[in-house]
C-alpha cells in the first residue's frame, strides 16, 4: 500500500478525472484516500489547489507512459493512431463513458480562474505534444509538420471525448479517427511537405 | 432590462461558460443577476441543477442562432469553415482565452454525475449537429457524409478550445481549421462518396 501522501495524490487524480476540480472536495479526497483529514493540509499546506496541481502532473505523466506502449511497437503510424482511438473508444464504453482524458475537465474549469492549475495543465499538454513530435520526427517528418499533426490528433481526441461523454456514443471518436488518420497518411505520403 | 427570471438564467449561462458548473454557486448567480436570493428558488424549485439545465439550453440556442449568420452568406463551404475557426480564434484572444464553447466545461463535469445536465448538454450538441447536417445536405452532400463532417468539425473545435485555453495560444484552432477544411473540401470534391 503506497504511503499516505501518495494515496492522497492518486485519489485526487482519479476524482478530478471523473468529475473535475470544483466538484471534488477535500473531505471526499481524504475519504477516497483512506487518510486522516489533517494529513491533506500536512502534506499540502496550499490545500486543494496545491494538491490538484500535483495530481494533474501525476495524471499527465501516467498517460505519457502509455505512448511508447501504443506507438512504438506498430511500424505503421496510421495503424497506431487507429489503434489508439479505437482503444480509447473501447475503454470509454467499458467505463460507462466516465474515463476519458484525465485533465481536460480541470483544464476547462481553471483556465480563466487559477493560473497555477492552468500552468499544470499546460505543462501536461506540452509534454504530450513534445513526446508525439519526437516520435513523428523519428519517423522522418519535419518538425513543423510533426507538431501540426500531433496538435491535431490531441485536439480531435479531446473534442471527441467531450461529444462522446455527453452523447454516450463513440461516434465522435470514430469520426475523429478517420479525420486524423487521413491527415497522418497524407503527411507521410508527401514526406511532410 | 429583462425580468428577474431571465436575468438569473442569463447570469448562470455566463458563469457556467466561464468557470463551469460546480464552481458556480447560487450566491454568485443571484449577485450577478442583481436578483434577491429567494427568487432563484422561487423560479427554480429544483435549485442550481434545474437552473443550469435551462442555462445550458439557452447557451445552446444562442450559439445555434450564430450558424446562419456565419454559414449561409458564404457560398464556399471551406471558406465558411475557415471564417468560423478564425473568428473563434480572434474571439478567444479578445477575451483573454476565456470565452470558448459555452457548454463543454459543464458537459465534461456532469457527464458521469448528473443525468439531467448531461441530457441538457446532449440536446444542445444534437441541435448543433442537426443544424450543420441540414446545411451540408442542402449543399448536395449525402446525409451520412454530412453528419461525419459536422461531428468532425465540432470535435476538432471543442478539442482545440481545450488546448487553446490551457496553452493560451490559438495554435490548436489553426491546426484544427486545416484538418477540417481539408476533410470538407475532399468531401465536396468527391460529391461525398
């Protein structure tokens, strides 16, 4: 069993992923973490905002670790993108449309109200973009084109999650998959020009 | 000056658009609406949830009214989509990255926690999709292809908003614009096959 501090961060990350930042109360966090109430402020003197910033970073790092597992074994980049979107759709159905992006909800909630949390979200998105660009450049695409594709893939994925969760349907992920695979294949065929 | 009930709904719609549902308190709503506290429960016996459902519907209807103004005067559909994304990027910069989609934040917050609010968001997304499909079908695209394009445009737009707000950059909207304009033009060129 991980230590108390770690349990608090992990419980926060899960609650924030499912219901967002504002709806997640400190009482709910310590209950989910099976931690004494005072321990939250002991480990995080800045309270919920400081804790959430760390939880956002943890979620971002965990998802970043998925990238090599999904992309590196598949030589065909279009097929890897397809597998990623299809896997996301399957997981969404399996979790009753609850488990999509771990930070999109909080990103929208805080972008105009908490600069520390906006920065935490921005750092995660930047890390995902950088990791994606690195992979596409390694496959021979120029950096600018690689960045355009990765930003497009993440945007299409995030927006599809919004529609899928609200409409309780994976249609938008299927559509987004076609949209981005088309762009990836066109870029590879033209060598990124 | 609109009546008290209308002011409460409009104030709620604006607060929810900027900071989401959970962060918006009833005290904040009545203050923004310059309404007596009791009036909220007088008009909305179901409290914040009932009020938010109506505010979501109002926001959705207002944005739906923008569609004819943006799309109908422009004969070239690709150009209309470009104008729409560029306009969204300009507006995002002008509002310091605050004013994007009026319902995406609440959609992500409530999709797994409030079925009445999820349904309110789903009704809005469905109305946007239907209005877009109607326009594309009127321009000669088969319905299935029209729906695919509209869902793709909304997904790319919503996801770009997430990235733009968190990263305080309009890059993702520019990328999303290229992605969807390419798909729209390819569909028109092939007659939607």
